[in-house]
């Protein structure tokens, strides 16, 4: 029989955590047709994988490509890392559902790129159809953002839902699950997600328990509140009757670095009593998000227009400074007390500021750093993102080594097409997966190669209840990443982030060779996946 693709001579690291074995992999159409030593048969194409590892395509269990599929359905910076599936709708944000008449509210909430978003959908199902028409090069697993559910019902205000609004929220979530959502996500530091009480979230979780929905949590606090916040996420899963994923686990802020062991301990204790809780981590000590998240929650109440009013109001600014300035020199954020030199402008309408720390911006402006930040957010209408250094290398390694922590990039798939690339985004957009394989498997080993691959494939696949992805097995989807264990490495840095990794010469998505040596084929190989 003739196969469409035969990958010959490589070492199959199958994603289960088992040791690699010399095997060939045959693909027919979108599926793996055979796995075995010395496969004999005709194939339309043969890839010589001598010296390469043949792994399942990586599943980015925590991605934020949502808005970027519109401009870059190829998600090139992800696929070049070996990623074949992205989990989006994270941290409370999803582009759907959109309640009638509320598109403008969603655009303002999305900010940045999202402020131009051509919203041509209302229901979650309509949005998934829209995604399909975009022709992505990666598979997409879409969650419903609990912020979107709240915007569609309560709106942007800081108040509990009425019983009718709560029923509507549950209805929106049920529709989303029906259409193909895998569950809901929170971002309990981001408005309007953070306005939800624990009890509101338990009820929302309970409403989807019967349908097998998953709860992915950006928790309420990753700094001093870390333990309480992990306990809250676990409680939502335990009382709501749903599995939990703790997103991008970290102990943020130097004074909180010691909390990581206890955070991991809470996960172990919950698992021991039968709660399915797992976590993910990115292999960097800096995080990244929108800069207006440095502001206290009350400034966001009522949405972006109200935020801008407060940024222009001297009394509101004084209150923010009084609440957040620590020792006159650090800013108390969701990441703990952070120095101004540890907060770097990543993307900004004023491109000349990208890559500059707030300390440097303040020196240039001749104002105190807090004023420089407030002025910047006001002038740029809060459309500024940042890279924020807040974590310890030891904790990154500890999380990565933990048996129930998988790898997620917490980032966006960008196109590297011709021309200059804007901004100084977090290098994780280009480097997460090869950085784990290069730095943390080979250079400063904290996990074995097989374990690292498992954390990128079989483990997230199990979390998502995939029956036919995440392993190199006959009958499974032909999502494959071929890499050279001796040379694979991330090339993207904070100073020079727009650089693809080396050592990943082939990436196959549903049987189509998307990364083909030096060539990137932006074909619509991806599928919008639905729960098994
Ligand atoms: Zn998050």
C-alpha cells in the first residue's frame, strides 16, 4: 500500500514518557498509519529522520493567539517550535460569546489588536465557524473566557450578577460547550473576571460538570496571595465537580519566592483526595501582560472609558500611588512589589519606547516613575503591554520538574513574514518549547527528554481528554514534531525576541508538512477541535 508520508530512521519519543526507540512512522492522509522498525512500503514522500527525535506535535496548553489568528492564521512562531495544537480562550478572555449590541464593549476590553477586531459573530458556535474559515495552520482548542461570559451578561461592572444574569451566563456557557468549547477559563486579576466571587465560580463550574467541562484558572493572586488563590481554584474544581488546571504557575515577587513549595504541596494534597488538578509553566523568569494591569482593580471598574477618566483625574492618580507605591521606589502589583527597572515596555503605539524600562522612561521624562507610567497609559489609551521580571529560576525548574506540571507558553503565535516585526514581545512566543528541550533537558537538565516531551504532548492530551492526539500511535492524528536533541534551542531573547528556534526541521500538522526544512508552508492544516 502507498502512504502519503514515511518518516524513516528517527527515534520515536512517543509522548507517553517511555524511552525513545528507533522506529519509522507512516502517515496516510491525516492519520498515523503505522509505527514500527523498518517499515516497508511505498510513500509519496519520505523524510529521512536519521539523528532526529520524532515526537507527537506539541500541545501548547496555555496560549493567547485568539485575536492573532485573524492576522496570522499560520501561528508561525508556534508551529516553528513544534506546536501543532494551541489551547486558547485563556485567562478569562475569549472573543465569544458577544451579546447583541455589546461588540464595542468586547473590542474595548480586548484592547490593542482587538480594538480593531471585526466582530461578525455573537454565539460561540458562530465564532468557531469563523475560526474555521480563517484556515489556521494549527489545531485549536477553544475555551470560553469567563470574562466574556460576564461581559455578555453583567457587563463590565464590579458587582455580583442578578439571578437572571447568572442564569444567562450559564446558558452562554452551555451553548459554548455544545458548540465545542472545552470548558471555561478565569483571569482573576483581570476585569471583569476578577469581580466574580468564589461562589459565583463554583456555581458556574457546577453548571458544566455534567458536560465534562474543564476549569482553567489564572488564579486570583500569584504573589503574596498565592496559597489562598491556589486553594480557591482547587475549591472551585472540588465543589464544582470539574477538573482544574492552574495556569502558568509561579510565585511572583522576590518576597514570595519561598511560597512555591507550598503551592505545589496544595496541588499534591488535593490530588491525594481525588481532585484532578494539574498546572502548567513557561520556562522563563519574566511574565508579560497588558500594562494597565499594574493598576489597582478599582481603576478598571466600569471598563476602559472609565479607566481613562481616572488616569486623567489627579485625585484618582494620588489614590493609586498611595496604595501601590512601596518604600517610595517599587510598585505593588499582581506580581508583588516590583522595581521600575523590572518592568519593560513590550509593545506600544510609540514604537521608540519598546524595550525601555519604566525606570528609563521616567529618567527620560524627568518625572517620578509612577507618574511616567500613569502618563504613558493615559497617552496611549492603555494600549501598552509589558514584560515583567518577577520570578526565580529555581522555582521555574521546580515547577518544570513537578510530575503534574506541563508546558504552556502563555503567548501568541506571530507571523515572521517579511518586513520588520513590531515590538519587543516576550521571547516565549518563539522559544518556549525548544527552550525546555535545549536548556532544561540538555544544558541544565531538570527533566529527561522523554519526560519533557510527555509534558508537551501526552500529559496535556490527557487533560483535554483527547482520544487520538498527543501520542505517536497508529490511528492517532498525524501531528508530529521532529527535532535534533543535540542542537535544539531557543534563539529568541528579551532584546531580540523575533527569532525562530533552531533544531526543529520538520513539523507535521494533520499529515501536512508545515515546517519543511527551511520552508514554512502556511497551509490550512489545522482543525478547530471539539471535545471527545
Ligand atoms: Zn494568565
